[in-house]
């Protein structure tokens, strides 16, 4: 620590259960922009995004998020922390922006607003 300063932290971390995340991704998918939960493991969830070309060929980019399991209401639930830890197939390092809406979208889904 630097002398004479006090530690401060502000962070907007969003967590969501896997079922709600999947529902939000399906609701925001269409012909031009496609989102899917591509893979789920005990520690990670991989979300795919594709903006198909003019011939309808998908070109998937994947964002990997940390996940953990917890019991909520007696049910084992997969909890996803919406902080990207890895991007795959993002050659221009710009496709992370396609995943930006997810935090606000799951907040709206859960709050009903």
C-alpha cells in the first residue's frame, strides 16, 4: 500500500443463475445476432456470440465466465459471475463489446423492469 492512502474499492459485479442467463440470451438472439450458452462446467460457463455473414454462415466468438454451484432454496444452482475471464476467436479484440449488454439485461430480467 502507498503510505498516507486508504484502500478504496468500487465494483459492479453481477451474478446470475445459469437458467436466467440462458433465458436472457435466447430473448436477445435473432437472425443477425445470436447468443447461446455453449458449454457449462463446474467452474466455467462459455457463452457464444455470432453475427452471421451475408450467406448466413456463423462466426462464433466465445466469452468464458467463472461459475460456481450453490444451494438456493434446497436446489443446486449454477451461479455465473458476469466478468469475462477469457475470449476465444476474437482476432480484432473487439467482440467483447457484444457481451456488454448481458449485465444490464439480467438485472432487468430479475427485477422485472
